[in-house]
């Protein structure tokens, strides 16, 4: 995984939560799923 990818995803997720607080659960869920998949890919 590119070293700058995780911070960029975090910033985008934070901005989405600020703009649309109602989608907080979806943003967190998508972020966790994407981060988990990327970590699994990096380990194997």
C-alpha cells in the first residue's frame, strides 16, 4: 500500500462526516472494510 493512501482516505472520510453527518455509520463502515482489505493484501 502506498504510504500516503491511508492518510488521504482518513481525510476524505473526515470531510464526508463533516459535510454529511447522517452518513457517519456508512463512512466508518466503508473505511474499516477498505483498510482491513488493504492490510490483508499487504500481509500476504
